[in-house]
């Protein structure tokens, strides 16, 4: 890859995956190196580094933090994306802004399409949706990439279940989404960077998540089965309703994303079942911290 990509949120999971995938052509900046809530700091950083493409992977991703630290959450998840988009537009630099399936939450009978109106259930989703609007209001050389349920870096939901070393785990059977293999996602984002830098027309909204839709419990069951076949012991899986987990910010029961537009763009779907069937996907050796 010859495109020079600057990635914000350098200590985050996706930024690390992008750095490992893109090598020396990917420059990541942590919050200590770049304060994305400071518009002047963003402008001076882009003036100095002059990347070909920017990927904004920075976010306050804890759903509950949007309630416990609302001012910080608004600054990072809603206001800062607009600052980054403005700085990129000033230099004519393409921007890929990472967003989330949690901008959706209304009842539906099908996966959410890019053209569907947002319907967030919690503050996190509302602020991320506001961040999307702030990016789209700035310029044309932007792409909002919605992702979901990242896995494959040793820090995902299933890896955490295994690390707990419990005899039994409870997983929601009534929460449906789009598990997304993080290494394959990183490859797509970097390929998208190259295409945007080359001036190719790219949709301004793109669902870059895994397919097909699956309940969280069925996804975990699939991973546990592949691990058992490889000789690894797994906990007993108890399928329970989301309501059993009690308080906290509400989560959508169905936030699966329709990724057919991305499949057309890249020639195939990002099938989570391929990575889930590989036991090594859920070992910490894949992507050590």
C-alpha cells in the first residue's frame, strides 16, 4: 500500500489493527498525541503530517460513558468528527469516519440499510448519529463507515468470555447484530483509503460489518463449537434474554446492518462465519496489546 493514512484513536482496537495491517504507511495518533476535541490542534497536525487519507477511529466507545461523562462523550463522539472533517476539507484530504450500528434501535424485520433513518436508543447512539451529521455537513470527500461487534484481536466479546474462565456464561439470545472480523475490516478500510485517494466515487455512507445477521448467543455458540473441535474447553452457554442483565443504558435488540452495498463495492461479503470457524481467531496471540 502506497497511500499514507493517518488514524486517530491510536490506542484503540481498530487503530492497532490498521497499523498492523498497513505497516509503515499507517500513522496512528493517540489522544495524548492529538486532541481531536481541539480544532486548531487538528489543523496544525494535518498541516504538518499531510496524510493522503484520514481515518477517524477515535471514540468514547463505552455506551454507559455517554451517560456518566456526557460532556466528554459529546466532545469526542459528536463535535470532534466535525472538526476533523473541516480540517480535511480545508486540505482536500479524504476522510473515513468510523461509526456504529448503535445509531439504529427501532423495531425492524430486516437489516438496516445506509438509507434508513437513524433511531438510536441511548445517548451513545444519539451522539454517534450527531457525529455522522457533522461529518456529512462539511464536504463531499467523506465516507462514514458503520461497523459492529468487532472481534479477532483477543479483546472482543468472545475472547473476554473465555478469559473469565467460568464454567457457565450467559449470553443474550434476543440481541441480533453483525459480528465483524477486525483484521478483514482493517484491510477493507485501507483498500477504501486507496480508492478514495485515487478519486474513485465512494458512497458517503457504507456499512462495513459482517454478514449474515446473527444473534449474540448463536454467534458465541458457533465460536465455542469451533474451539471444542480444536480441543479447547469452553464454558457452558446459557441463552438468556437481554432483560436479565439488568440496568445500564438500553441496547437495541436488532442492529444488524445490511452490507450489500459494501459487498458490491468489494466483490464479496465480509462473512463472520469464516473467521469464527478458525479457533486461533480467539486467542490472545493473534494481536497482543
